[in-house]
C-alpha cells in the first residue's frame, strides 16, 4: 500500500504538527492564559519552516543536484 504524496510532504507534516500543538494547547486548561502566545508562536514557526521548504525547493529546481 503506497502512501499518498501529500503525506510525504514536509509542508503538510509541519502544518499538521502545528495544528495538533495548537489544538492540544487549546484543550489544556492549564495553558488557557498562554494560549494566544502559544498559537502565535506555532503559526510563526510553521510559516518560517514552510517558507524555508519552499525556498529550498525553488533552489533545487534551479540547480538540480549532480550525482
């Protein structure tokens, strides 16, 4: 059984992990006061990672690795 390409994507996995962290922190009463900070931090980190992956893909497309 093959894994769909979207599940192999680092962007997708990063976004799912970020969503899980946000949902878990929203569901944890002890983190209620800090939820805005956690959510903002997770969104920024996920955005930076996805942007980095995109820049890496552009660079790889322009200059394919030589073997």
